[in-house]
């Protein structure tokens, strides 16, 4: 574990229970279209895939597994693999490398973290409530304040739960739960700028995570690029445990989400 100013980045991936780790391996292997055993083989494993438009790579404690579009030089992974994953400034270096290989819209390296009933920490009471269809107008205002709309409030098949903290009638912090492949439930949390650093994001992310653990069969996930200091702090405080890292980037003529 390395101290980076106010940020502590851990590289300890051994804390997740083995059975849970194997279930997560299966999910990512299906995403990459490779055998799950590949994720645990020593060394870096790179292959081309017509299903990928650009690059998608996962790193576990044994090495990187990367799917590339045909024609991308596999040497890009060796250069990414040489970067330290306990440093926030590895993000800028990685993005520069990816662009040299014609890859755009890079994201990562990012920690992938999961939470278990045994690892989640106890929070403090905070007023919140589930968001419903009657909150649609306030959600739209909230998204406008953030300058983006990362989640579709009306898409209940993808976004299975939404929680909010209000200041009067104003929505100031929201957490959403997005389900992937009926296995992973990823938690997204945002706070409007004038209500940050009050602990709202920590508590609401914990509430959403506890809901997943108590009410669903899914595995709670969060991820954060190494230079997103507040997000990594939140994950650490809630009890999320490191599974590995991922990188993604698109081709110049493609769009990636």
C-alpha cells in the first residue's frame, strides 16, 4: 500500500473470498470472451476479438488479460503493464500511450472493487429515500446541474434502484444501481458541487451497497480511475475490496460508453 498525498492506493487483491472471486472471474471472462482460467494465468495474455472496438483489458494479481480490435499492436499492453498501479499519475501516462496506438476516449487504469456482507462498514444515519417516478423533474434538474445524464431514470431494466438525499425539495446527492449480466450491480453516486465534502456520497453509496447485499443476489461493484481521489476514498471507507484493474479505449471512428 502506497501513500499518495491524501490518497492511498492498495495493490492487495487477496482479500476477496475465493468463491466470490471465481464468480467475478466468470463474469469478466464472458465479457472478454475468453476462458475464466486465463484471468489467473501468470503473465499477460493478449488476443484479438471482433467483439471489441478498440481495447478492453483486465488485470488481476497474475497479469493483464486484454482483448484488442484486429490490427492494434499488442505491444500496447506491455507498455501499460509496465506502469505502477499504486500511483495516480499513471493515468495520464497510460492515456498518452493509448493515443500513440490510435486509441481514443481512454479510461483507466481504474480499480475494480467489490463489497461483501463481511467487509461493509457501519455508517451513520442520514435522511434519504428511494427515488420514484414522481421525482422525474427533480432528477432532470439534478442531472442538468451536473452537466450530464449518465443514467436513464426511466430504464428500470438496467437501473434497478435509485436513492436520493434532498435539501428541501432539491435533490443534492443520488446513487443508482446498474445491473450487468444479472451478476454485477454497479453503484454510481454523484453530488452537486455545493453539497460535496459533507459525507453524503459515502453514506448514500453505503446505503445502495447494503440494499444490494440485503435484497438481491448480485455482487456490489464500484470502480474508479486511479486519479479520482474522492471516489477511491469513498470505496475504502465503505469496505469495498480490490479485485483488480481495468483499461478501456476506443478506435478513432467508434463510440464507447
